[in-house]
């Protein structure tokens, strides 16, 4: 339940597990880069200037990445559990 894709690998679904691990890794890297840009923009703008609407909307990209990660994680857990139950029978 901690590492998305590991359950699929344990269930002998190597390709599916590798794909999920790769997707989570890419989301992690993209989210980390986006977070660096957000923090840099927050500390780089003058205090008196208002936050521009386009800058505020760019921060929602990070929320979308977190949502995508949560969906992949939930799918990974449920799929690994159901496949393990099927193989157990």
C-alpha cells in the first residue's frame, strides 16, 4: 500500500507494475519541479504587488498532479488486492 505498483509486481504483473511505478515517478519529478517554481515565484515577487490571476492558476497544476497521484495510488491498491484474491482462489 505504500509504493504504487509494487503489489502488481508481487502478483507477477511486471509490466503493469512497472508502468504504475514509472507514472508515479514522473508525477513525483514533475510535481517537485513545479513546487520549486511556485516557491521561487512566491519569494521572487515584490510584497506590494498582487498575485496575478495567471500565476494563481498555475499553482493548480500542482493540485492536479497530486490528484492524479492519488487516483493512481487508489487504483494500484484496489487492483493489487483484487488480483491477489483472484490468484488465491
